[in-house]
């Protein structure tokens, strides 16, 4: 199944590639990158990538326009990386909590299925016991 493609300006691609190489919490894997004019189209395979790209486009690019002042860019980029690390860690924790909830629900479903199976077996045993009691004794 093909995932949607997200347009991201070229500076964002560079930032995400740099950041993904040092990321401990969530590895961002960019599959295909298409250049169209001043934009890149990214085709990705993980839903987490979409969350990060969405966050990045909404927060980073809106507030930080890259200019020619190298020092300002580096200071600003460092603070953005720290903020992005925190956001990624929070998203990872939320995903882990959701995964744990899914595991718990699966265990509950399995338990209910077992109870249903036991009830069906008891019902069948009762029905066969009732059927054997109704038969007249053989002489």
C-alpha cells in the first residue's frame, strides 16, 4: 500500500537527514525524494515520519527562515534540534503507550475468546448429557 507524499522545502530535507542520523528515539527513513521546482516530495513508509514532517513544516519552517548569517543559523538550528528531540521523545512515548494499550486489549480479547470457548464446550457437554438421560434404558 502506497503512503501519501508530503511536500517539504529543500532546507527541511537537509535538516531531517542530519537529524535522523543522530536520532536515538526514532529513526526517520526517507524512501524516495522527488524534486519539483523548489520543493521536494517525500514518499515514506512509516507513519511516524509523517508526524515528524508535519511537526517540522508547521513549527520549524514557519518560524525559522534560513538567511546568510551562518552563526545565527547554527545557534537557531541547535535550539530547534533540541526542541525536535523532545517532541520526538514525547511522540515515541505516546506510541509506546498506544502499543501497550493494544497489547492489553489483545490479551483481554483472547481471554474473552477462551471464556466463550469454555462456555460453548460446557453447553455442548450439558446438551449431550441431557440427551443421554432422555434415552430409555436398553434391555
